[in-house]
């Protein structure tokens, strides 16, 4: 019995040992499987993490590119706004200039129409005067005042004495220059026919009123001694009546009638006083026209229009007891008139450059004007 009991105990112990061993092996197998599973999960998570990192990097790169594009669009938008503002300002300036040109063209058309009417009136009156003169054979017919033309030809007879009355009348009357607004008026200047002397006073029964305007001709042929190729035209603002004439008293007649072309007073005036040509140059809006009016007419104006082409004034000065005449040309400062202004520099005795003290650009452009004058 005891031996059997020992054998049973031995069998039980061997079974217990075998079961324990199996249990340990099973635990080891489960641990290996679980470790393999965990490794696989870790690998999958690592791959997913790498993908997320790549996606994040691409997203950050796209954000940087989008930010760059956004900044570029902002800059383009700002530039377009600035360009739009400049274009609006330029368009506004062009519209203002176009309006001014339209007004000036309208004034020119009205002046041209008035000149045509005056020309017709003058021809009609001259025809009637000739008819009356032939009909009555008057010993002292009304004389025709000549058109005074400054030219390079010699004066006939004694031009200084012949036109001294006319010159004194022109000095007492306010010169309108060649600026368009002043040369278009018909009642700017009041002068009577008695200012011309006794020879002209007897041919009119009432004072004549009008404005003197200078019509510029080709500037290339002008001489350095201020010999001006042009003609001084006088346009009346009141009708003229003549004794013994059948012409209608309601029709306006000019003070000067074309008698003979080519009459000169240049030689007489040059013998009395020297004439020097002075050209005003500078950017547009620098005050050249204001300076010219202040110097020649002693006037200040706030509504001076932009000079188109050139303007012209005469100024007499007493220097060291001798009379000197300044022939002052006001040139346009716009870029499109630079070629016109250059022709006036060639025969000028002096050039006065002007700039606006409130504009730095006009002061810096003085060098460019100096270079153009030297050329």
C-alpha cells in the first residue's frame, strides 16, 4: 500500500510538473503573440505619423505660397489704386484743359465772326467813300489810316515823323498782348481818334474805341533787333460816322484801313531807342504771365489762363538817361509747346528762367531749361 501510495504521489507530482511546464509555455506563447501584435500596431502608427508629418509640411508650404500670393495681390491692388487715382487726376486735368480749349475756340469763333463783320463793314464803307469822293470830287477826301506792319524793309519818307502820333497813341493805350482772352475783347481799351493827331481827328465825328492785338507770324524769320513780322490790328467797338458819307452809321468800322502794305516804323524807333528781346521761360504755372503783366501793365490777376504758344508785351525803360525798349516774350511751359519756345531763344538777347517757389519739380527742371536754351 505504501509503495502504491508513493507511486501515485510520484505520478501526481510529474503531472503537476508537466502542467506547470505547459502553463509556462502557453504564457510565453501568448506573450510572443501579443508582442508581435504590438509591434505591428507600433509600425502602423509610425507610418501614419510619418504621413501626417508629410501632410503637415505640405500644408505649411501651401500656406506660405498662399501668403506670398496674397501679399503680391495686395501690392498689385495698391498699385492699381494709385494708378487709378493718377488716371482720374490726369483725366480731370484733361477735361479741364479741354473745357478751356473749347471756351477759347468759342471765343475765337466769335472774334473771327466779328472780324468778318468788321471787314465787311470796312469794305462797304470804303466803297461808299470812294463813290462819294468820285461823285463830289472833294479836294480833301477822308484819309485812310495805314496798317502798320513791322518788317525788315526800309521806311518810306520819314517813318518816325509819319507815325509819331500813332506811336504816342499806342503808348497811351493799354496793350493787350497776344494772349487769347485779352485779344478777343472789343471794349478793353478806350481811345479817341484825337489821339492820332490832327490828320486823323478830322475824319471822325465821335471817339473810336477798340483793342490792339498782336498777331504773331513765323518766328524763324525774326531778327535779333526785334523786327517783328506781323501786323497790329485794331478792332472797333463803336460805329464810326463820317461827314458826307452815305454809309450806315450803325455799322462798325476799324480805326486802321489797309492802304498800303509794307509800311514800316522799325527804323525810326530803332534810331530813337535800342530794343532788346527778353524771353521768359519755365515750367507751366511758374508765374511767367503774372510777372509779364506785373512788369508791363502793373496788374495782378488771379484768373490768368494757361498760355498757348507765346505772349508778347513791350516795356519802355529809362536807363542812364536813355530810353530802352524791352520786347518781352512769354513762352508756354507745357511739354507740347517746347518746340515752339525753342525758336524764340535763338535771336534773344536774354532769357529769364522762372520757377515756382512752392514746387520743387519746377526748380529742378531749371537745369533742363538751361540745357534746351544752350542747344
